[in-house]
C-alpha cells in the first residue's frame, strides 16, 4: 500500500520492483493526485488500484476489498511538490518568480472538496484555538501575540490571502531570527490544523501496523519534528510491547512486541540527493518490520 500516492513516483517504483505479480493499492486525499497517478500507472493495468481516501481510512479500504493483510505500507507525509507548485491550492506563502501579481488564497486543503479552508478557520477560531495551533503545530515562540493580532485584525478584514497573513506575521514579529522565512512555521501550523494531519497520522499508523502481514514492512517519510516524533515513539512502543510500569513484577497489560525497528535513527538524504531534489533536505525515513503474532 502506498498511503500517500501523490504523483505516483513511489507507486511506480514499487510496481516495477514487484513485477510481475505484485499488486499495489494507492490512496490519496487529493482527487487531482489520483487523476495524475492514474495516467502515470495506466501501463500496469489491474496491478494498480487507486482510491480517493485518506490513509487514516486504510482499514476500511482493505475491508471493503476483502484484503486481510498487506506486505508493506509506505507513508510519505506532508504536501506534494505539485500541491506546492500550484498557487490556487494555497500551500505556498511566497509567490514563485513571475507570480508577483497573483494572489495565493488561504486554502491549504489536501482534499479541496472537503472541510473548511485555512481562511475559514482563521475567521472563526478563538484566540485560544489559534494560539494552541501555532504553539503545538508550529512550535512558534510568539504564538500568543500572533493569535491575538489575528483576532484583532479580523474585526475589519480576516486574512484571505497568503500576502495578508504574511503581513500580520511580520507585524507580530513572529518567527524573527529564523534561518528560513518567518512565515514558515505559521503556514505549517495552519496546514496541519486544516487537514488534521497529526490525528490522521496516529490513526494511519494504527491501521497500518494492524494490516501488516508477518515480515511486512512499514516505511514512513516525515518532514518535521512533530511527525517524526509520533512515528519514532510509536515504533519504539510497538517494539517494546509491554507497557506496564517498571516497578510492577508481573505483566498485566498482555501486550507483546509487534514491530522490529529497522532504523534506530532516521535515515537522511545524502548531499547528492539534496542537490538533485532540494525539497528532500528535511526528509527523515523510519522503517519497521512486523513480527509474528
């Protein structure tokens, strides 16, 4: 299973390496990704089945097809290059060269047919909610100050474009002194809130581990510390098994180890890969293998 199909690059590699009989089930929340991948993978015929769904619904997708176990699950988290490249999707906070006059809407939905946009969340969330998102999802030191400014500014006109939000971030002094653009953490926090990315990751990991056959592999690519921490802790806990307190002489939880970690530390891209694909610079790969029941 490729739980984050995107434009089908990983799926194509999996199908090529699992020839001639390997089957791939690809999921994505973005219907445009399904359409792009369908063209790319058409030559594999029935070996590839693509489904418009979130990987948090992995278990239901398998049950609907009568599939009890899979040999591998790949999750490549975050937004795709195509989503970042299209201004209308609203994931970018800065225009590309030649786009200076184009307004970038505050949308940020991975599934543009479902749920509120980032602009709608900013228009109705309380100061406490905004502060929580900025602090917990963006790890932003000036979370409270920016949240208050956002609530104050929307009394006249809530921000509806990336440029308007960037101006408020600058007024609040948020993200000052960072190596990257000061709006990076703000847009990250909003994107995570809009798509409930961390909630989806926790549910997706549950479903993926449950679905793996003995010896099956779970591989997760993450791009920031919040995602990587969830993956790291979950794989570690599943390898440990028992969760009883250390002082308890006899196990009463009944849990046994379900995973063997294949990466004690996350694998990072080398210099050549980052040179060829700069967006890979923050990627962290963790992998684990399913143990016998």
